[in-house]
C-alpha cells in the first residue's frame, strides 16, 4: 500500500512540475503586461490604498467579532454559575 502511495505522490509531483514549467511560457508571452494590462503609477497607488483599506476593515470586523464572542462566553459562564453547572461537587 505504501508503494502505491509513493508512486501516486511522485506522479502527482511530476505532473505539477511539468504543468508549471510549461505554463510559465504563457505567463511571459505577453511581454510583462500581465492580466491587467499596462500599469502606471495611478494603478499602483490605487492598489496600495486598497490593501491598506482591506486591512483596516479586516481588523475592525475581526475585533468586533471577537468582542461579540467574548460577551457570549461571559454570558454563558454567568448562566452556568447561576445554575450551578460546572461547579466542583464531589471529591475523591
């Protein structure tokens, strides 16, 4: 069984290497223009501002989510304490 896994893994790795090697020629065929086309300073600046904006929104949303989950956890702990659930009731 291990021999079959090793052969399959080697075949997949070889296929991946060959596809990347032959796919690289397509990437360089457009003389560096890429998928977007010609890139000037305005496009680069806008992309930078988009990255900055993404991280601001991401950190804000994740902080709000963490606060919401923290409030839920504290409420659940308070409810368990009020009901006596989770309290150490026995000994050895």
